[in-house]
C-alpha cells in the first residue's frame, strides 16, 4: 500500500512539473496554447514518472547482487528475485 501511494505521489509531482513547463511554453503563444501545453505536459510528466519507476525497479532485479562462479546459482538468484518482485507488485493488496 505504501509503494502504491509513493508511486501516485511521484506521478503527481512529475505531472505538475510537466504541466508547468508545458503551460509556460504554450503561454508564449497565447491562452489556448498555454492550456494545451499544460495538459500535454502533465500527460508526458506522468508517463515519464511511470517509465522511470518501472525501469528502475526491474533493472535492480536483473543485476546480480554478488559475483559467483556458478552460472546456475546466479541464474536461480535472478529468477528468485524476479518472483519476489512479482509478488510485491500484486494488485490483490
């Protein structure tokens, strides 16, 4: 639950920053482009936040935590971590 709230706040923050930048750029041309720029910036900000969150979480899963000589142990370790991450991302909470 805490992770869900944290992700929602991250998306909101990025959306607000994107809206401000988009509205500022659109405001250089008029009121209507400012509104359109704000909406577009908010959408792009939320998308960037979502991609940043999902990419960062999965990259940590792929990187091996320790250097081992046995490739089978390393592969099993990565698979176990991915399974744990999948259980953590369950929407049943």
